[in-house]
């Protein structure tokens, strides 16, 4: 009896020591068999874990064949514990009555065990690890993705959240929290050909390029994610090692055909373009925001509401090329101080002049009648000022219209026609509020004045109060 007790105690001690050394493995082993049992007893009643992709109309629930690659772990655990929002508002099998129901839940430890089990046994070999780099998603790319999500009808069958509202057709999986749900490498592979996963299910093949697919996935990567850290390409290694010399060559090979060999805007293509290519020689590049310059050069005029004739260069010259040509611009073109000085002596030729020649297209009648609905209180003027000087996107107004509003900003002298001189009461008093409103929202066609479609009506009216406060 005594001997026996002792034997047990010793055996326990040995086990404990062995357990300490290989504890994770032992636990893992146990949990793995538990997970396997759970899956085979319950989950397979509805889900398939083996087989070829098949029509939703032959299945009871989404396939878990690639479950080891599809999800972010915290989401999967949450889902299995019943803590996540339903994915199919009308039921996975919307064609059957009573399709909407609550999903089975398991304990936290079982959920973890199942997640481990999926990772071990249900990785999808088609998914390339690192295919989508979430640390390289910039704010502008997410914006492109948002546009593409609508342009390619994704919103017709999948819901997302916009300004606090759920929008879109709730037919397929909800993409509201997609940034917390999907492994993005899986999402990228799915996007290359959805029919490799969900054939004959009502899915849709978009006529999109790989960069567009990446932009859409970038957009999905931020859905439901608070404080997403956006990539700022202009802080990358390429910019650290930018070369003015290499940039000079790029300018000759690619930019001079429109902007001219010395940046005077007189390249061979310029004669046929409206608006004219910017006169770089007159722009103070070191005073312009780097983010803006990157966006207009890498993503092109259209990305920021400017002329589509300004190409998007990212694919052609690569990130190093963009960095190099930006270094060249900043190093070479510092504005036109001589000309600027002359302007004050020789009025009538350059911006800053008053009265200012004006050929701006007239707003539709319904706009011309609009009156500023906000009272010209100092708070309103202050909000307008902040937008004008600092925060308006894609580019704060002062960069063209000048800090004093005299139309002499760092980019101003590169533009034909020049920016409006808001200090010139003589010109400004003839322009109705509704006209200003319309131009700010839509831009001035054929000129360097881009639309500020992202501003709310109130913000535009606040800006107008500020502009009016500048006139003398
Ligand atoms: C009674 C049927 C049923 C059982 C049993 C069941 N599920 Fe599901 N499961 C569904 C349905 C239906 C959906 C679609 C979700 C929705 O409608 O919101 C789903 C969704 C899922 C999803 C998300 C799939 C995706 O990518 O869209 C996962 C993961 C999942 N189930 C795992 C499990 C696991 C693990 C088990 C076993 C512990 C299990 N399910 C048991 C029916 C079932
Ligand atoms: C005509 C409807 C339709 C359109 C348009 C559509 N989809 Fe889908 N999508 C589906 C269907 C159906 C599935 C299959 C999954 C299912 O059974 O609901 C699917 C699946 C998906 C999935 C995988 C869902 C999951 O969790 O398994 C993603 C991601 C997705 N679509 C994204 C997109 C994107 C991005 C676009 C736009 C380029 C798009 N879809 C356009 C119907 C559509
Ligand atoms: C096919 C003609 C063309 C080529 C080639 C071209 N650009 Fe442009 N670029 C334009 C036009 C047109 C504009 C004026 C856009 C507007 O005001 O709407 C412009 C404007 C710009 C601007 C000023 C944007 C602003 O805020 O007004 C910059 C900076 C610029 N281009 C840089 C470059 C660089 C760098 C290259 C070479 C890598 C290049 N461009 C090549 C046509 C071209
Ligand atoms: C990239 C340079 C640029 C930026 C940035 C810019 N503007 Fe302009 N803006 C211009 C140019 C060039 C014109 C002259 C257009 C014309 O002659 O039709 C102009 C004209 C205008 C006009 C005159 C409309 C009229 O009917 O005469 C208003 C108002 C205006 N801008 C407001 C703004 C405001 C407000 C912002 C900031 C939210 C802004 N602009 C930012 C270049 C710019």
C-alpha cells in the first residue's frame, strides 16, 4: 500500500517534470484531438473540409477547405464563440426558407483548439504567404479601392459601412469588418479568380487589373479597423536614397515631352493640351507638400482631380524613379523670384494683379442664385481659413492662391491661367457666392483649379466667408 502510493507520487513528479519541458506540445496534442472530434462530430454536419470548390446551391454552409488560410485568428475565435456579426443577412442559402439562424458556439479553449487545427491541417497551398503587404497600403490607394469597389459593382452584392450606415446589397458575405476578418494573402488569391473558391454561386469576375485588385483589397483591409496605420511612400527607403542625377535623366526621358526640357511647359505635346502642362520652372517645389507631389506624379492628374493628360508614372518609372524625379524637381525649380518681384512693378501681366482677367466658365443658373446660408461670424471665417491654409485635400488652397490669398502661392506661377487673386475686390465683387461655391466643388474645367468634392457644403460656405474677408 505504502509502496504503491509512493509509486504514484513518483510517477506524478516525473510527469510534472516531463510536462514542464514539453507542456505546450502535450497540451497541443490533447487539444488537437479534441478539435478533430468537435469538427468531425458537429461542424461537418454543415461545412465541407474536403473536396473541390462547388456551387453554394449544393452546400449547407461556406466551405472550410481553406480555413487555415482564410481568417485572421482573433476573428475566427470570436466567430466560433458567437461574438461576431452574422455574415449572410439573408441566410447563406437565401433560396431556402428559414435560412437565417444563429451559429453554433464553442468555448474559448475549443475555439483556440479549432483555430490551431485549421492552421495545421487546412492551409491552402494556392495562397502565397506575403502576396499582399498590408504595411504598404496608403490612404490614397484605399480611396482608389473605395471607388473601384463601387465602379466594379462589388457594392451590388456585398455590404460595407459608410458614414455609420450599412450600404449595399446584402446578398453575399458582409464585408463590413473585412479588415478584421480576412487573411489578406487569402483575399488576394481569392480575388485573382473567385471561381477557384465559389463557382456557380452568383459570384462575379471583375474586369480589373492587378493594381486595381490590390487597391480594392487595401480598401477591404481597413474596413472595421480603427486607427489603421497608412503607408507613407515618401518616407520609404527609396526616398532616403533618391538621386538628383538619376532624376534629371528621368525628367529628360519622360517629363520633358510635355513640360519641356527646361521645365517651361513647352514640350512637343504641350500645344495640343488644355490645361497646359505646368510650367515647372516657375514653381517652388521645395515649398509644396511632399505627399501631394508624390500623389500627382505617382498616381497622375486624375487621382487628385487634375487633368488626365498628366500620366500616372508609378508603373513606368517605379518608386525609385518617382523619388528621384521629385528630388530633381526640388533641387532644380525653386519658383520664379525675379518674376515675382517684377509682378509688383509691372502689374497687368501676372497673378497678384488687379483687376484680374477672368474667363472662368459660368456656373449653372440654379447655383448662381445661391446665397451663403451661414452668417459671416468670426468662427465660420476661422474654419474657412484653416481649410484654406492647411487642411483642404487634395491640396490646401494657399499652395496656389497664396498665404495672403493674392494668387501667389508656390505653385501659382506654373499654372495657366493663374489662380484667382482673392484680395482683388474689383474682380471678386462681380462673382456671386453660388459661382464660387460651384467652382470649389467642381473645379474650373480646363484650368489648374481642381474640384474639392470631398468638402461638405458647410465647409465650402465657410471657405467662401474667408475668401470674402480677403478682398479689399
Ligand atoms: C447547422 C449548420 C452549421 C454547423 C453545425 C456549423 N456551422 Fe459554421 N456556418 C454555418 C453557416 C450557415 C455559416 C454562414 C454564416 C452566416 O450565415 O452568417 C457558417 C459560417 C461559418 C464560418 C465562417 C465561414 C465563412 O468564411 O464565411 C466558420 C469559420 C464556421 N462556420 C466554422 C464552423 C465550425 C468550426 C463549426 C463546428 C464547431 C461550425 N461552423 C458548425 C453553418 C454551420
Ligand atoms: C453579382 C453579385 C456579386 C458581385 C457584383 C460581387 N460579388 Fe463577391 N461574391 C458573390 C458571391 C455569390 C460570392 C460567393 C460567396 C457566397 O457564397 O456568398 C462572393 C464572394 C466574395 C468574397 C468571399 C466571401 C467569403 O467570405 O467567402 C469576397 C471577398 C468578394 N466576393 C468580394 C467581391 C468584390 C471585391 C467584388 C467587386 C470586384 C465582388 N465581390 C463583386 C457575389 C458578388
Ligand atoms: C503627356 C503630358 C505630360 C507628361 C509626359 C508629364 N506631365 Fe506633368 N502635367 C501634365 C499636365 C497637362 C499638367 C497640368 C495638370 C492640371 O493642371 O490639371 C501637369 C502637371 C504636373 C505637375 C503639377 C501639378 C499641379 O499641382 O498643378 C507636376 C508636379 C507634374 N506634372 C510632374 C510631372 C513629372 C515629374 C513628369 C515626368 C515623370 C510629368 N509631369 C510628365 C502633363 C504631363
Ligand atoms: C493646384 C492649384 C489650386 C489649388 C490647390 C486651388 N486652386 Fe482655386 N484656382 C486655381 C486656378 C488656376 C484658378 C483659376 C481658374 C480660372 O481661371 O477659371 C482658381 C480659381 C479659383 C476660384 C475662382 C472661381 C471663379 O469663378 O472665378 C475660386 C473661388 C477658387 N479657386 C477657390 C479655391 C479654394 C477655396 C481652394 C482650396 C479649397 C482652391 N481654390 C485651391 C488653382 C488652385
